[in-house]
C-alpha cells in the first residue's frame, strides 16, 4: 500500500468532483503531477447493492497511487458492509468519509453535510470505517460546519475517532459554493490536532496556493473546480508555469478524449461534451463549435473536429 507524503507540506490533491473526476480525468491530473486523487463520492448504499455503475466509478488508473475512495453514508451497518467490500478491492489506499455534500438526496439520509449537525454520529461513522477498514488511511472531507464554523471541534473529534487526515473545504454547508472562503478556522484547527490537514476552496493559482499554505500551515492543498477545463493546473502550480501553447492544449484535450473513449467506449462521446464546453470557454467561435460537435456521435469525426478547433 502506498504512503501519502505529507512531510514536505507541498502536497497537491485533486478534489472529488461528482460527474467530473472519473478515471480518465484523474489519470490526466496524475500525469500533470497531482499527488493524491479521490474517487467521486460513492454512495455506500449503491456500493453494497453492487451497482455496476458504482464499481466502474471505483476503478483506479494504474498510475493513480495513492488512491482514496470517498464514500457517503451514515448508517453504521451499511458503512461497515461498504468497507468490507472495499477491503477486497486491491489498489485502494484509503477510505474517505464525505461530510460536505449539500445535495438533498444525501442530506435526507443524514449523510454528507448533515453529519456536521451531529458530530457524535459523525464520530461513530469514522470509528466504524477505522475499525473495519484494512486500508492504510481513514480520512474525512468536511466543510467548516453546517451553518456555524466549527472546524476545530470537527478536527478534534475526527482525530479522536481515528481519522488519519482531514480535508476542509473553507465554507460551511450554508455557504454552498459561493460564500467567500474563510481559511482562518482551518488555521485554528491545524494548531489543535496532530493529524495532517488539507485545505480546499477556490485555489486556482500558485499565488493562492502559497497564500493558503502560509495562512493555514496546512499539510497540503486540494483543487477542485480549478482543474475543470484546466487539468494542467497541477503542473502550473508546481512549476510556476504561466502560459501553455495552443498546440499543447490541443494535445491535452485530445489525450483526455482518447482516455474517455478507452474507458467508456461510444458513451464517452456524449460524456465528453461537458469537458468540451469547459475547454472551449472563452475561445473564438466556441458556441458554434459546441453546437456542431454536440450533434456528432462518430468517435473519429468528433476527434477530428476537436483537433481542428483547438489547433486552428
Ligand atoms: C461539480 C462538483 C462536484 C463535487 N463533488 C464532490 C464529491 O463527490 N465529494 C466531495 O467531497 N466534494 C465534492 N465537491 C466539492 C469539491 O470537492 C470542493 O470541496 C469544492 O468544489 C471547493 O473546492 P474548489 O473551489 O477547488 O472547487 C464537488 C463540487 C463540485 C463543484
């Protein structure tokens, strides 16, 4: 099992992003230097009912190491079953508990961000993962709180319950994805616990990465939306790269597309459309390009259209 190196405090992780950070995307992020990757959120219920789609979502890329599976849930029996299933899958280095998801379907099951309203239950879920998991890491990805900022309470509780590290998204659940990020509570939490803390929220450049590291003294940073349409951000942050040539971008978009087709087959054409949207944002004639490519299903023709648009 592989070890996460927190010692240099320069770790950069790719955030779990449901609908985006599938195996092809994570492969690309790894190729650009992401140190740590997480699966998209996996419902522990779906996992125990052996949903085919869920098992595809878990699959890891050969270069993805260390690799963490993120699960959502709060029913201790279901969590235990899910952990036992993951124990039998090789190549997984850790299990992360989602404590941030604001989606009603998850919250109504007392999972995701609703655990932030019940730290005792959150502790029991962490303890259950820790107790049954044979993987090296048990971790938590949390917001600062449900509506109040209680990151220090969460960090102390998670550490006591057995978490090996915590990631904090620098907003409360009430702050959704728009409230200004606040890294101060993460700094305070970091002073109180011994386990590593990863800071997350609106980090989109080397300067922001530096500012967050300096302010919080965190052990790593995590990037989510900043990597969508921009998976080379990991290389940029590590190498202070300001500019990427058009040809290089074309090469990356094509590489992403090829990975999607390898993984999903024909279905990859439709799934890739959202990525085309993100890669082409702000470019000349992008909306005409999207309009025409959205109507094409042929794998080779779509590839040729991508090549022509991004290289011209
Ligand atoms: C489309 C989308 C999907 C997300 N899916 C997940 C998820 O599956 N699990 C999770 O813990 N957080 C999820 N998040 C939250 C992100 O991991 C991250 O905490 C948040 O976007 C803030 O970081 P950022 O500003 O770098 O994107 C998602 C966010 C977005 C925008």
